[in-house]
C-alpha cells in the first residue's frame, strides 16, 4: 500500500521542514512526498522518500524550465509523478508526452506514478473507458508493458480538489478496468481525506492513494496513512 502526498505548488523549503518535524507516519505503509522542485532538497533532509511532480524525457538539453531524471537521481529523489491532470489541463501535456516522460524516468531508474483519469464531460458522455484506455495504452506501449518501477494513479478529474470523491464502487470499477489494460499497482486520487480514506483504500484493486490537499497538513496526512495501515491489517 502506497500513500503519496502531492503538494502541488504549495510548501516552500521552510514549510517543508516544518511539515517534516510534525509528520510521523505509522509503520506498515509506504509513504512518499511530492514537493515542488525548490523544496526537494529540504524534503530529502527527512526520512520519507521524495518524488518530483514532473520529469522531462531528455537527459539534458535546451528545455527551459524542465528537469531530467538524471538530475533528480543525483539529488537523491526516488521517483516522479507524470501526466497529472493539472499538467494536462494547464500545460498542454498529452498522452504521448506523459508516456515519453514515464518511459525516460523508468529507464533512468526513477520510480513513476503516472496519472490517468476522465473529466466530468467525458464521464457524462459515456467516454470514461475510452479515455482511460487511450491514456493507459500510451504509457503501456511506451514502456513495453508493466515496468517494475511503474505505478498508475486513477484520478477522476472531477474529483480533484473539489471535495467530490468517486464512490467506492466507481473507483473499484475504474481500477479493475485500468488493470485489465496494464497490470501494475493503481492508486486512487481525488479528494482523499481522513474520513473517506479507509473506505476507498479497502476496495479491491485500490493499492494506495495519491493525496493532494489533505497531504499538506501533517496531522491529516498522518491520519490517512493510519487508515491505510488499518485496512491492511
Ligand atoms: P486532491 O488532489 O486530493 O486535493 O483532490 C489530488 C491530486 O491532484 O493528486
């Protein structure tokens, strides 16, 4: 069971150190933090494995504003998110570019959490499975199958930061569908909170959570990690 905290564009180095001094995850669950780039070094001062929020596909080059897998590994970073819906929505990330990033990162030795998920319009139009299929197949084809460093995160876009969570049934169905295309661990993401974590995490095929807003506070993130331990034991 993996619980990943995606801090998005929150928590600079000072706030990162403050968080780490208050955060005591329980034993029995794998926890990772995904802080902004400028807070990676501060996060690495603590005991929790650190992931970036994005990674470029080239080793180096004229790509202003981007960071390579090799640079992250040199710093001591363990993995990276790839293809988060906010990257897709605001920064033009496509299924193909997300897949290229995932491939380069896995090849370089980083772990990857690749994010997939449908928008509200796509779900209402009955296109959820088609969208998920295209997203997951792009990653699968770029990696040549189920890479040992790859985890997927199913994050319905309509549930991210909205307080609306997928029902456990809906999450279970989507996870099973994703795994039928690419059999790797699948995290659930989208308004995971201390009070809904146990129910979501106890669904079959839900192998952990990608937590945004509720990972910013050490107490609420600790509670979610505890829920994961309770579900497993
Ligand atoms: P949220 O974000 O938990 O704030 O909905 C999840 C994510 O975007 O990874």
